[in-house]
C-alpha cells in the first residue's frame, strides 16, 4: 500500500546526460557498477539497457522513499540490482559488507530528484507551501526548520554566504531572526516570501526567484552535502578497478568546483612545494582526468528537460 502511494507521488524523473554517462562509465558489458545516487532509477535502467542486462548494479540512495520508488520502477531488473539505503559517503562500508571486491565504474548524479523537489512534501521547492524539512535522509537529526528557527544571525549568515554564495546573507539572516521572534518560520512559502522582501527589489535576480540561493544553502547545510561529496570521492577511488571510471554530475558551482578540486588533487603526482629539490610527499597520481573541462548537456537535451541546464559532468579514470 505504502509503495502504491509513493508510486503515485513520484513524477517521472528524466535522467540527465544519459548517453554521456553510458559512454564514459561502461567499460565492460558484464561489469559491476555503482549508481551512488539511484534516485528514481533512471540512470540504472539506462546502464542495464545499454549492457543488454548483463551488468550488475549496486544502487545507493540516502532517501528511503527514493529506494522504494526505484525498487518499483526497476522491479523487472531486480536480479541485476542490489539496493542500499545509504549515504554515498559510506560507499566503503557498503562495498566491504557486500564482499564484491573492486567495481568497474561509479556514477553519482548529485542533488535532488524530481520526486524530492515536486512531491516529497519536504519543503525543497520554493514554489510550494510545505513544512520546512529538507532532509533527504529521514535519519538526520536536524531539519531546515531547526536550523532556521534556532541558529543565530551570524550562523545563518555564514550558511547563506558559504553554501548559497548569497550577497545579501546578513540582511536575510536578520530578517529570519526578527520574523521568528513573532512566530516560528514553518513553511517553504514563509521562507521564500521573507527572503523576497529582505532583498531590495532592484537587486532581485532576473531569471531565478530571489530565494533560490537561500533554499540551496539550507538544503546543503541540512544534508551536509559538500562533506559527503568529499568523503565519497576519497573513499570511492580504492574500490575502482584500474581503468574503471568515476562519473560525477553536479548542478551548481559549489559542487562542481569541489569535484574539480578533488579530481585535480587525485590526478596530481606530487603535492610538495615547488621549491623542494626532491619529492618528499610520496604521493602518486591515482586518477586520469578524462574531461579537462566539464561536459554539459546538448541544446536538444536542455530543450527537452530544462532541469538539465545547469548539469556539469566530470569523469576520471582510475590509474
Ligand atoms: C538527481 S537525483 C538522481 C536521479 C537518478 N540518477 C535517476 O536517474 O533517477 C539525486 C539522488 O541522489 C540522492 N542523494 C543525494 N545525496 C546523496 C548522498 N550523499 N548519498 C546517497 N544518495 C544521495 C538523492 O536522495 C536523490 O534521490
């Protein structure tokens, strides 16, 4: 019954840059791959399809509802897939527990699914009026409501600046605290309206809602998103076979800059200061970067799926 309700709640999620994922990720038709962000199963289905159902996939998602929906969407292929309701920052533990050894490729399609944004009811979208939760993982202790209603002006301002790159962070933080002095800020619409009013009209962005950066910032803070990405990339490399690919799709500049920095670090053979006569760090290059600049969706894909427009894909190959 619960599955049927979730299935009805779940709109179609159009997977992003599917052909590029397949082209870069798949090195063996009968390989073992990790879909670290299973979502509604779109990429997993395409991988299975393009490998004539000979590949096997370990599918992770931190969102239990996503795992349930993906399980329904992929019910025909269940013998090819192992589902795990886990954070990709725990990829090492998941793979060790499964005792499958190294894998042929790992893909992560960061951010949120259409289900989470449009129908999870968790306050991710600024165009809906929902309780401010924003947790992808229901096991997390603090919701967006907790952060918004309990943090100080300084703390909120820092979250907005660091995770939203919001120029008006302090003004918005002050407005949040003065508003909640009257009554708690409960819903996404209340937050969106308050930010709309806090930013001077003439500085409202043209193409996005003025609260977009605020929503992004609280979502990143609630879900520890950047820390998880950093942990994930570091832990994933030792589990890749030589020649195996790590494919990462990000959706905003903070994510993409982090992925770029981590890839550069993994590909660099030595991190000694340049004036040192000999290498003393002993570091060796672990990753060959296959995409010097990130791949982006084609115009046709963006026209068909406007949500793909900010996607950037980076790929590394294990050395
Ligand atoms: C953009 S969607 C993936 C969509 C999927 N590729 C598809 O085609 O259906 C991102 C998914 O990653 C999940 N996610 C986000 N952060 C995660 C993390 N740290 N660990 C595991 N899953 C995560 C979200 O819950 C969401 O379901």
